[in-house]
C-alpha cells in the first residue's frame, strides 16, 4: 500500500464522515528568511502533504493559481460563523456617523484639556467634532470602548515598539481603535480587513499576502509593519500628520486633488473649504470626522483613569514562540497537540483562513512558550494524532473534481494541489483529502425554505446603516419576529443589499411566511458527533445556544463522545 493510501485509510477511520464545517482562520504567513532565522527555532521536517505537493508539482510545472480575492470574509454567507471562521463586520461604534451626544460636563471638559499617560508627539486640537466623539466614547459607547481597551492589550506593546523603531509618533498606536476597535478579524463592507483595515490591493503593495489560504492583513505584527511603511509614505507626501491620516482614510489621490484645488494649508483648513469643491471631489463626511475621532480617542487614552476606565495592562501580551511549519500542515491537529482549541490557536494566529497551512510554501506560526515541547513533537511526527483540519472523502461513483469542489466549497485547484494526480482520475473507494473550508455550513433546510419564501415577498432592501434593531424599531416589530419571518439564523445575518419581508399582521403573505417559520422551528435534525466536536462548536454550527443544545440532549458538561447522536431543533 502506498504512503498516500495508508494516510487515506487511517484518515477514513477517523474522519471520513468528518463535518465539512468551515474553520476559516488566519495565522502569520510566510515570513522572510531573516525573520525565520531570528525566531531561534530550527526548521521542522517537511510534512507528508508538503512532500506530496513537491511530488505533484515538480520543478518547472505550473502551480494552480487561485483568484486572490475569492471567498474573502466580506462575502460570508448569512449563517452563523463556525469555529475558526472569525471574520466579523466592523462594530457600529467604529463605522457609525458622528453621534448626537449630550454636551460635555464641566469635569469632562476639564479632563479633555489635560494630558497624562503616554508621551504623545502630535499637537492635538479641539473642535465640536472632537468633543462629540469624546462624549460618545466616554458615555453611550463606554462599554464598547472599554472592550476595545482590553482587546488592545495583546497588541499595544508591539505596535508601540514598531512605531518607535520606524521613527513614527506613538500617537499612531491609537489609529487601530478608530479603524477597527483593535479587532484583527474585522472586515468592512468595502473589503478592508484587519485591525489596520487595509484594502487587499494596498495590503499586497506593502508586502502582505492576501489569498485563499492566508490573509496577512489580520496578522497584527505584519500588518503593523505594513501600516508603518504606508503612514511614513503618506507623511512624506503631505508633510502633515493630520493630512496623512485623512489620506489613510480616503486615499492619497483624493487628498492631493482636494489640496490642489483649495490651496489649503492643513487638515482643518481643507475641511473648512470642502464646500468649494465640486461634489465628486469633496471629502466624505467620514473623512472629515476621521481625524477628530482619532484626536478624541487619543485624549481619552491619555486620561483613562481620570475618566474611570481601567488602565491598560502593558504586560498582558501572551508569551509566544515563532515556529516554522511545512506546507500542508494540519493546523487544527497542531493546536490539539498543545491542548488548545482552534479558537485559542487562531486568536494567536489570525492570518490563517483555513485549518490547514498552504501546501505550496512554508509558513510561521505563533505558539505559547509553555506548549512548545508537545507542539514541536507533533510537527516532527504528525502521525501521532488523527487528522482534524482535513476532511477525508471516500470517492463514490459519479464523484469528480467539480462535484467535490461544489460539495465542500473548495476550489478545484486546491483539491488538485493537495491530492495530485489522484484528484484527476478519481476511482470509487479512493480517499481524497480536502481542507476545511472558510464559507461555513449551509443553512438548515427549514430556514432555507423560509428564507426563500421571505425573499420572494420582500418589501424592504437593507441599507448600509441599517441594523436588525433599527429596522425593527422603524417598523414596530421585534427583532425576533423580523429574524424568524425572514428565515435568518440570527440578527447578525442582516446585511446591506439583503431583501427582507417586513412582518405585517394584516399582510397575508407575511402570515404565510410566519407559518413556514413556525414549521421550520418544529423540525428536528439528528446529528452524529464527530472527532473534535464540542457543545460550543455545534451551537455555533447550528445557530443555537449552547444551553439549548445541552437541554435537548440532557448534556451536563461540555464534552461530547464521538459517535453519539444529538437532537437539534430548528430555531
């Protein structure tokens, strides 16, 4: 039996019926050779799949090319995110318009005028917009800002170090708050990604890999280095940090043309003359408010304790080791070798978009220093654990590359790349390895039917600023009713451009939709637990709460046994 045959036979025993859930992830991708050497860890042996890749694509052969922007997280289907698929939309506190907030109190105004904390370099200005953002983030959005502060603790030390090393003002460490709330996994509807919110083109221009396997815009260290280069370029171009920040938001071309037409001397002067520009050249409101928002966040950060926020813990960043891994490494199995869940591993390596590393290149991963020994042991001998990031598919009559690609939502090129010649001439009984996809599970049939009915009777198109809450308030229906009537798994599934059927008690069509939704909720799905399943991962997969799943099946803890049958009711 060949090595590949042995692999497939073992994989079939463990996971041939493995769930084809998406565990899109990210982790720091291919680093420069100098960076790998600096890690101080000897390269590990190439894995079996890496060896297969070399055998399948000998020197001089053509490696399949994927559309780099296919399947990026802004195109996520309207289903709950599955474990590892942590791409999220920017929070409304990041993207929302300038809020109408109460006037500052005398104490807030006093604090606004003082400085403490970091020694910042930029001269901060006051304006009505600055005051409104200051009041917003210390008032209505206070809990959100506190969450951002806690999230930033893992990244602030290296962001600050990178800025200082590149000769940039450390004030710029506040920019990821304004861009993403320091969320490595955040995406905008326009397709910008990561805590610095790079567009794919700009990210690649500054050295970041963005492809089907990896999105280095989500790597906090690599994206920070790219941002430092881009911000240096913008400051050199405009000679003014606030104009540079405006260009970071709107693009250097937009700001250059506006300055040329107005002869403005600085950012505030440019904003004051914005009405002189024709409609196509005017700065958008978002850009006009971008710098004031940055200034307000900076002033808050300078006065955290005076404003009642917890001070930032600069020692909270995890202690990590950087390790080189060969192409085709099963990252989920690697995580399990260190006793880590995919969520824990992926939080340290947010650039990976799959649970398998790219088969055509070596990459680096970050692992906790206290787990180095067992994880290096796995890399030296991957056979000590069953495959977890792959699906082992036993070929059936009629299977071919196209049908498998459609079934598992993985490009044909990827299946060919991993399985070589065996993918081109499939035979029944053959084992084909497929990496976990990043798209996620399809909607349960009950929800799918309800969604189809609702879409056919849609009477409302979701706008850019709409949320489930704002729509429900506008039409005086509950969020729950709105979600159920449209066959959606949760309120987070509502996104711009979606067609909704707004429930109306007098509308017979809507009544019919509600009946369909009720029938869908009564449907029950039988699910056989697979290796690696947890109560949490299954609750996310099926769009139900963990408590509901435990109650239906009388589960007391959180651990599940492979092979046991669970009941899942459509919600």
